[in-house]
């Protein structure tokens, strides 16, 4: 109900974009001939972490590695549910080395880390949503990884098939608003997956392609505040009408690699 939304403090893990660049192309957004403004990327990332802290959230950092330009996209390294860390096995060979520094961070913080046998890309395709784990497949994470995650995390997994290469990870097409509801772009999903989402979330907020292409669904919500792309104006208006408080943060420089706010944010759920 509007006016009754309550934020929940979160613990986030991020990685400074000290070495961020577009050096290869593994999704339609990436064009190595378009240079990254590293100073602007650093300022945008700092604005995001400042916004998290200003709203009461804990932000921790993992040290970036010079040879890993996409390591800034912390969400892809794992999914953490109930203090259990289900790690990553990236599809692209260029990104596979990213798993090690994140695994090392989690282990040093006292977590046990499960090393998956199947290709999976952390919170890119695994979205904890209250009673279950929404799980994307179609471009990166495999259905075999869905089964591995359910066995390790002990949470029912709902498999969803992505069909548009511009929305190659689940977190580019869907995000959780609170324990009961989500926002998503229906056309990013197969017909059967759209039916599943409609059954699970009859009151979901649906976005337009324009807002999805602005990375409006690569957002982070604490149950009240929604940290989101300022370009997703229609979506922001709808969320405001429903009692959420959009917090615009421009991460447009990271869109050159197909990433946004959620991509840069790993949530540690104890």
C-alpha cells in the first residue's frame, strides 16, 4: 500500500571500476571501438555507493584486478542466500577469472563458497524473491545450474527463459521491489515464462521497452527506495504512484558494457 512501505537495510559488495573498459564483445551492448570515459565511470560508481550509504546501507568493497575489466559487475560473481554463497562459472572465457577474487573475499569474510559445475553468472541470472529464487536461462546461466542452486541453497527455483539478446541476464529484465512484488519487461521472456510471472505476480509492475533499454530494470530496491536509472522515467512515475521512492543514479557509462546499477551490486543476504 502507498505510504506503508518500509525499507530494509542491506549489505552490498561492490568493486571499484579502476580497470573498467570494453575490451571484447559478449553482448549486444559492447563495442570495443567505443572508448569508456574512465573518470566519468569512476564518478558514477562513487555516486551509487554514496547513495547506498546515504540511505543506511552497508557497502563493502573487493579489490579490483587489472586484467579483469568487467570485475566491476559484482552481481555476476555469486548469489548469496541465507549466508550461503553459490559462486559463478562464467560462460565467456574472458570473465571466468573473476570468480577467484570474489571467492577469496567471501572466504576471508567467513563464508563457505560453493563452486558450481554448470555455467552460471550469480545474481545476473539468480534473483532471490521472497519464497523462491527466480532463475534466468537462455543466454548465460544453464538449467543445470538452476538444479545445482536449488540443491545447495534449499530454495525453490523458478526457471525463466530469456529470449531477447539485449536482455541477456535476468537482472536486465526484472528486479524485486519487495518480498511480494517485482517489476519486469514481459517481452524479454518466452511466452511460457510470461505466463509464470503473471501467475506468481498478478500485481507486478510491467515496464516498456524504452525503460528496459534505459536499464530501468537493472535496479536495486530496499523495499521503499528504488535506486534506478534516471532514463526510466515512465517506470519511475509508476513506482512513485505505488508508494516507492525512486533514487535516480546515472550509470550510463557502464551501459557500454551492458551493465547498470544492479550489475554493479552484489547483495550479501545473511
